[in-house]
C-alpha cells in the first residue's frame, strides 16, 4: 500500500519542478554527510496515520536563490516544504482513503538517522535532501467490539421496517431531500477589488491587480452566489485544492441558496 513517504516524494517531485528556479529534479541517491549550516523542518501528523516527518537540506542550498531572487531563502523553503507536507496528506487520502493532517510544522537543525536520501539537481549543480519518515498507521478501535449487541429481529420488526416511510434527518425541512442530488457550481474566491471602468480598459498584459486579501488569509468556497466555507489552498496531484477550516452552519447554507427561476 502507498505510504505517506511515497506520496511526499510524488508531491515534492512535482512541486519542486514547478515552484523552484531552474526546475530542479528530485532523484534518489546514496546518503551523503551534510556540511555546516544544514537546516530542515519537521511536520507532525495526526489522524489514521500519525507521527513525525522531517526533511533536512544541505546549507549550500541557501546560496542559490531557488525560491526566488530577493526572498529569504530559508523562509521560502519553509513555505514550500509545508505545502508539500500538506499536499502529501491530501494525496494519501486520494490514493488510499487514509485521513491524516499536518498538526504542526517547525524548523529543526538535523536528524541523527534518515529513511531516504535524494539529490535536488538543476543543471550541473545538485544539493542533498535527507528525509526521516516516522509516520505510521494508527490503531483504530474495533467496530465489532464497540457496537452494542442487538437482539435478533422479529417478524414484527421486519414488517414495521418496510411499512415505515423514510424519515427526514433532524433539523432539515420536510422535502429538502429532493434537492440533495441537485448539482451546483462551486468556485474559490481569493479576493476582490472594485475598479473604475476606465482602469479596467487601461489593463494590459503584465499588469498586476492587487486584491483586498492577504496571502495568509483563508479563501472562500462559493456555491451559487453565497459563501458556504473557508479554508487553505493546497496542492493535490498537481492541482489546486481547498482544505476546509470553517464551514457555515447547515441552516445558513440552505437559506443562502437563492431560487434561480
């Protein structure tokens, strides 16, 4: 079965090639000692798979502006590696159905032992990347042991079960189940800005339109024309996704859907 490490390698290979200068390639290699200035980050995961996953890079990585000119290289690596850790959790869910999430992400100086070694290659240059994988499957309680014993069904129970009409879930208006299969368009909103018509007409290739939202603020999930949830943007299998952090109350979600007829 695919592991979190497998998903991390898949995600890191794709994201490094897209986000780093020179489109470097991540390839397996034999372990090599790291020189002075080595740095790294550790992600603590929880869920059906939990544990600690750490990545350590050679200090010479900071000498090349792989994350962009004029940027704090270590801070840029922290942002990219956090994205990879979260996207790997999403990839693990997509590939195996196993739920896990990044609870904590913090800087570290190094690791005493490693699980796998890589080289990040760009042209004639390469940098060492070491990974330590301590993420393991959790132990879920047995459903059979947790479920209370039920008395055998009688003939009367079986007849009553067929005679009863399907019940409506608590808190949902009668008949609302008719709308459960209706498809609605969903979209993400990163921000907005009011502009005069003249400003719009003056726009050209290369112009930048600044939005009213900071890069660290959550984005909106729009269904129809209403906000139903907010969350963080993640990368899943090379595509953008949304990790939901806040959901509107069910009653408000239903009331926000306007009739289009």
